[in-house]
């Protein structure tokens, strides 16, 4: 079926208008709706009311010349160029030049006018006008896309980039809503930006299943399959479909098995969707990062090829901006990590040099005394000096062990090997070891309640938790007293806490105590590295558990640990900093 074009004849001769009408209605290649006016005033009135595709304008009119009317129409009415063919009874070349200079598309002499000549002239005028309009539209689209790309890439902040993109695309397409949907490695993903604040966060599509079905669907990626739904995922670039007024009949398979649900889930009448593909380290197959989605809620909308191409071009610019933002974020994270490690190394050096000096001085003094005066020392004094050497050497060995363990956490390389443990026997043995080294001033109390069976944990890490918490409780109770260890067994977890009645910790210091090298401001001359709680926290987190602290200055401290009985293997993470 031929498109119907609206044509206006402005001529004061009724006979001529009748001839032009007859010629045009016989055109086998084009259909027309023909309007007529016999003077300039009537022609202007019709131009103001009706959008014409072509105008046949007589050069000589009763109320003004054709050139004057043409100039007035250009100034008052035509926002975009409408092809005008000037008609005259004289074959005057000078008139023809004036007409063409003013912007008329063609000039015909009435005496030489035939049916074929008029039909061809009008068809050529329509064709040329369409090409010119398409060129202007393409130029405007490129200008808008360039402006959009510039605004998108003015920032290296990913959130700002995405929010700018959806706002700009909504303005470009004049649609109701634009969203960016980001895929996640193990889940459907989520909407990360929307041009409209009030929207429902829902799963976009069903993910590909496992096994054979997933493998078969993966093979379908990148294929174009014919589909008639308004939910479209066109590949980039789409073939140009001139004068297309129907929906683009393609869905681009992305390993999603229910793209149709997009329309249903967002309750929208038409969706246009393009992939956001990032370059993949030289791999010819790009990495699918997410989707750029345009929605139309108010009324049906037939997406055109131009819309899809525009969205594709924006998605390419968006992908570049996303990649730059991610690269910057990775670089900043690496620099922050490097800075953190440098600070950590400096703290290790400072701590080791400080904490090693005192015990090393004691060891050297005791060893020197034994070497020089062993003959004058009785057996009890020799044993006392040897005891000093052993005690200080153990302290230094423990310090080295703590440094190595903290270093493992900082480098994200801790080893976690859970095994079945008898907690009652495990903690009983550790309590007895502590009683031997704690001395007479501290009384260790061990209380047990509940069911402790079925616990899995890492023996070494669990021992680190106990030793660091218990040694802190003893060390920061310099006047002695009671230190309690409570073990509580529940159905799916075990809880234990260590409570002392020592110096306590100021409230202002408690927030940072689980960070490496952090100590209370009231420790005075009590030796320590500030690593005990940091190590305990890291070991607890590897078990998938939690650690909490309560303390009051002058009244003591209680540290509570809860661990799942059958602990999951969590993501390995460094100590909190």
C-alpha cells in the first residue's frame, strides 16, 4: 500500500488546478491527498492548518507574487523545509534563478507541463525532501549522542556516570523511563540506575540453568532470532531499515531464558533493551556487564531502528566510561592497599624494634651474668636467670608468631582447615596450660553449660582466639583477681566469653580496638603490641562467627565470641583496618 502524501496547489486558475489534480491522481507510484487554494491568503491559511508534503505554487497570484508568498511561508510557517515547486506561464530563466535562490526545489513552465513531467517532479521533490530530512535527523542524532557521550564521560565516578546516562538517554528517546541493569556473577543482578526514582527492584529474567541446558543456551549467545515482541535486544550495529514503522523484530540472546518477563515484571507496554559490553582483555568475545533498558509505560510505542541505533551508540559510550571508572577504582584500591601495607610494615618495624628491645636486654643481661659469674651463683639463682631467658624468649617467639599471622591476614592468605573438635577437652587443656603460666595472683574459673557436640573448627585458629583473649585478660589485670571463661553450647552455635576485673578500656578507645596495633590509652607501662584482638577477630570471622566487647574503666572487660557449630567456609578477608 502506497503512503498518502498531502499536496497543496496554490493557483488562481481553476482549469490549471483541475489539470494538475488529474495528472497527479493518475500517478501509479504515489498516492496524494490534494488541497487547493486560489489566492495567497487562502494558501497561507491552509499551510497554517495542515502539514503539507509538497506545494505547487503559481508565480502570479492576484493578491501577491509567488515569490512574496514563498518568503512569507518560510518565515511564518515552515519550521522544517517543505518542498515548493514554482509554476509559471513564462519560461523566464531569470525568474527561475530567483526562485531557486529563495529555496524552491523546482521550477516548471506551464506550457511545457505534461503528466509525466509533473508526476516525476513531485516524486523527486518528495524524495529529495525525505533525504534532506533524514540527513538533518542523522546530524541532530549524532550531535545529541556526542553531547550525551561527553556528559557521561565527564566523570570517573561510576554512580554518577550511570545516573547521567539514564537521564540523558531518557531525554534523547523521549520515553517514560530508562534503567541500567547490572549482572552479578552468582545472581540475577540488580537495577543500579533509573531515570525515575520510584521503581520496583525485581529480577530481570530467569538465569540459565545448570548442566546440559545451560551449555545449549550458551551456544545460542550472539545469534539473531526472529521475534515479534516489543521487548527487543538488538545487536550492535543493526542493519538500517529505511522508512520502517514496525517494531524491530529481534531479540538478542544473552543466555537469558525468559526475556519476555521483562515486559510483565516492569508492567510496561514497550521495552527497548541493548547490552552493555565491555572489552575483555583482548578476547574477541566481549564481557556482558549489563543492560541499558528504555521503557514506555504511557501508550503503545513502536520502537524505530533509529531508536535502537541511538541506544546502541550510547551503550558503547557508556561501556567505555564504565571501564574507565572501574579501572580508576581498581588503581585507587591498589594504591590504597599499597599505602596500607606500607603503613603496616612501618608499624611492624616500629613495634618489633620497641617490643624486642626490653626482653632482649633482659635476655642479654641474664646470659651475661651466667657466663661471667656462674661459679659464684648458687643453683637457685642460676635457675632464676635461666627462667628469665626462657620467659623472654617465649614472649619474643609469640611476638614473631603474631606478626606472621597478622601479615597473613593483611595479604589475604590465611589458611582455614576446619575439623571436628571436642570443645570441652580442647578448652580444658588450654585452661590448664594458662593456669601453669598465670601465677598465683590470678584465679582462672572455667564454667560450662549446654551441648557442645558437633562443632567444626580450625584448631590452630581457635587456639589463637583463646590464647590472645585469655592473655589480655590476665595481662590487663595487673593486681590479679578472677578471670572467668564461660562455654555455652546451643543447638546451632557455641558461645564463649572471657571476663576479667582488670583496668578496663576507655569508651573512646573501644571503637578501634579490633584494628592492628590499637591499644587502650590507659595501659601505662603494661607491655603489648595491640595485635591480640585484631588476630582474634580475624580468626573468628574465618569461622563465620562474631566477636563483641564490653568494658568499663576500673571494672573490667568481657569479650564474647559466637561461632556456628558447622561453620561455612567464608570468603577470605583481611583484618579490619
